[in-house]
């Protein structure tokens, strides 16, 4: 039995003539307070239950592709693949994709292959870098030159050591 | 217990005059009424009518109309029917449904599209449950490959699930537009319209979440693009995208989220909203096109829902089932190579046709205009949501004509963008 019900009971059974209006207001106030308290307790309870559920579902951070050494081995691209000026290839580092290329001027460059538009992986297409998803295009400097991508590709520092390629973060803040 | 005790117990009334006949008052025979109220029935012979009595008197009789409509009481079905309706006072419901009728007119075809969607939903549930038998979210691609390559009829089931999903969405879109052009969203049917939109939205989410599960490169990049668009939404975008992916990128963890969504959460939601939607339709009766409503009563023709209308539906359902099997056999759903999060997206990658409009908008609104494009796409559902509150009045009203024109423009826009996206 709720407080409000009790109040009503008491009023009915007491038989004492009382101010009807004042009585009703008292009942209403009691009922309202009761609703607020139960409502508040209910919300608090829901919050208590929701927090662990939210933490359980909250996104987990991705593993750092560069690890403790601060660099990552480039797979699927060997130094020979990018020896000639103007050559390039898609490779991977950690769980991520990258593009390694040698500019016509002979400079070795690497980019994370995640398109800055909507996150597809771009493709090295001989004379440019192309995204198959919505036709985005980047030049050898990673600059977005056509289609929807809003920003240049994220550059990576690339170097050769013992016949294999490594990438490392550039000084610029890592994106995506 | 003495007679006096029995007398004091109001539950066991004693028949007048009985006690005098017995020399020993303790052995007064219990009156028949008392017998039937005994709390322990093992010790009371059950009178013939006992099985028909319940402690709750509300359940004693069935309505006279039911008595009339049911088979005779001495047949098995008659007995079962009476026993059922005495326990469950649902006769008014049966009566309501048996009187339910559906208008017959030249637009009737458009009114069966909803039931087609319902048929595809049933197919989705059956094939979906069957696919779950072999699908494994921890080895998504190889388990789907096994379904397709090894399990007898696995490829067929998967293709039917795919085709039925597509046709269900097609049916829902047709249902949406036919309802729109018949102006059936108008009062008093706003809530039916809104629940219908919710059903379409849920079904699209089902399509999106199911698309990821095979974990081939199409599904991987489609999901990456879809969620990254969500991420650009102002305010909550980043938060929702993170929760949906389970991290900064789409991984097998994302399947861990999409799988329960696709097989439990969204279907339950869909069934809940669907029952509300159908309940509204039942209570209000199906809407009638203006031309039909204008007819004099004697010219209005109806089908009885049971079973005239339903019987007419059966050939449609059979044709749809045949269509599903034929499409699945002729154009089986291919399983693309396993997703490689590091490889380039495959050439010619495209979403399913029902996501072609946002896809095309993504291509058309580059760079800084992108948010505008997304906002324009987001406007479509909003317009559908508000239409019953804008166009409310009787036929031949100006606003009604505006709504029709906007609807036509919309339809042309959606179809044009979809076709353009598919051929480009
Ligand atoms: S994701 Fe690369 S162009 Fe859209």
C-alpha cells in the first residue's frame, strides 16, 4: 500500500470532519513526493545497471601498429618493388594498409592507405592513387586532387633496413 | 466438527431438515453444494458438471453467439471449442476477425504489397535461423564459405536470404509510396504511418547489419564507409560510430556487435513494431481510396478477410516463393574474397541498391560539401515523418496536391539516383 493510499484510508476511516480541499491537496502532495522518490530511485537504479553495460560495450582502443620499437615492418612490398622512379605498391603494416612509392624525382614515400573520405583503402594505380569507393584521387605527394576526399592521405616515414622496408609515424599527428 | 461448527462456517451451508434425520450429528451427510467446494477434490466425488465449473465465475459461460457458431456440443471439435472459449473470453475477437472485410476496387493490388513484405519477413526468419546453424561469428568468412561450398543447399539458402531481404525492402518501398499516393497517412492513420516508417528503418538496419556478417571485402568496406558517414554526424556521431564498431576501425569485434543486433535485437524490435502496426490496421480497418469511399454503399464490394481474401493471397505467396527460388538459382549470391583490412577496396565496389542514394550523394558532394549532401539525404525520412501532420485534410485540397507533387518528385529523385548509382 502506498503512502498516498494510506493517507486516503486514514482520512476515510477517521470520520473526523475535515477540510476536504486541504485533505486532497495533502494527498496529492504526498503522492507527488512518492512518485518523485520512486522515480528518482528507479533512475538511479537504471544508471547503476547501465554503467557496467556501457563500459562493456564501449569501444576498445586499436593496437598501436608501430609497437614498442616505434616502427612497423612493411609487408607485401620489398625495396625492389619501389626501386624505379614512378613505381609503387599497396602493402600493409600491422593491421593497416599502406602505399609505398618512389616519386619520379626518386624520393621514397609512404602513406596510410585509408581514404580520408569515408575510410576505404586506396589503390596505387600506376600514375596516381585511386579510391574505388567514390572515385577519390590523390597524387604522389598524397594530396587529394579529385573526387570527394577532403584531406591528403596520412603520410608515414619510410626507410629501408637490412633489405626490408619499415614505416614509422611522421612528426605530424597521426590521423584516422 | 459439530453441526454447529458447520453452521458457523458460511462456506458450507447445511440443508435445512437434514440434521434431524441423523441420530449422530457428526455424521450429517454433506450437502451437494458443500461437496463441490471442498478444497481437496481428491476426497469428493466429482459431479458431472464439475469439470465445467471454475472457481472464477467469470469463466463459466460462453456468449450465446459463440454457442450458435460453434459445432454441436457432442462433437469433439464442439467440445474443444467450448472448453477453449470458456477459459479464454476471446470470442469478441474471433467475431471481429470473422466479420473483417477488405474493400475490393481497382487499386486493390497496391493493398497486398504489405502482405508480400510480411511473407518475405517469414522467409527471412526461417532462412536466417537455418543459416545460424552453421554461421560462426568468430570465423565469419570461412563459416559462410562452408555454408556455400559444403553444406547441402547452403548456397541456395543463403541466396534466398539475400534475395528475400532485397525483395522485402522493395516491397516496403512500394508499400510506402502507394500508401503515400493514396494519402492513407492522413488522420486518423498517422500512427500506422509512423510505425510503418519505423519498420522500414529497422529493416534497412537489418540489411546493413547483415551485410557485414559474411566478412568479405564488399561487406567490410561497405560497413567501414557506412559507419564513417555516421561518424561525421554532428554531436553524437563519433560516439555512436565508436559503439557500433567497438573501436576505431571495423574489425571482427564489429561482427560481435552486428551479429546479436542482426539476429536478436533488431528482429525483436521489428516484430514488436510490426504487431503495433498490424494492430492499428485491424482496429481502424484498412484505408479506402477516395474513389471507393465516394461510392454509394450498394456499389461497394468487399472480400471477407477469412477466408476469401486470405485464400486469394495464397497463390501470390506461392508465386513469390517460386520467384525467390528462381532468382537464387539463376543469380546466386557470390561470396567475395575474405576481407583484408589492409588491402585496397575492390574495383567497382557498390552498396546494395537501397543504400544507393546516400552512396551517390557521397560521390556528388565532395569535400566540404559532404555534410550538406548527408543533411539532404537525412531530410528524406524527416519529410516522410512530418507529412501526416502537414497534409491532413480531405481530398481535393491544395496541400494534398502539393503532397502528391512532392511525392512524385521524391520518387523520381530516388529512382534516378539509384539507377545512376547502379550504372555509374
Ligand atoms: S572512401 Fe575514398 S573516395 Fe570515398
